[in-house]
C-alpha cells in the first residue's frame, strides 16, 4: 500500500530523519519519543511511515527505532525480517524474541539528549 505524501508530511519525514541520524550506535529510541520531540506526540504512526520510507536512504539508521516496549515492530519493512536484528546486534544490542534486551539501559530519548 502506498500512502500519498503531501509537502507538510514530507517536511515532517525530513525532521524525523534528522532525529534518527542523531541516535548513537548501540542505542535505540521509540517512534513515540521522536514524535514527542517533534511536538507531535500523537504522530508516532507517522514516524513509523517515515521509517518505512527511509530505506531508500542508506544514511538513516532506521533499525535503531523500535516501539515503546523495545519490540522490533518495523522488522518486516527491512530487506529481510532478520535484517533489523542483525544490524542492531552488529552494534552490540542484544535482541531476545524480537525485543531489545536491557531496553531501558540503552534507550536514547531525544527529548533529553537533544535540546530544542
């Protein structure tokens, strides 16, 4: 399914990508945290759409964005269902049953780490 994207949404996607590029290696954040940082707390699903559209840009580490519980809910949008996990494990993130182990310890919150 293709979702039509208007200019305002394109701008939002670019802002999402800018935040995602700041996530350090070996850390993860959530769709909701990014949405909240961008002053759009109810737009976590739109952040997910942005992540799904980001795969055409190699410099965006979309694998570092997970759901609020640390689950790899976006894994099906990668080249293979295991690609997201492999990328995270290569960065030292342990994944158990499609969930980030020690999620709270490696969670990166843009609302704290990036000052508006």
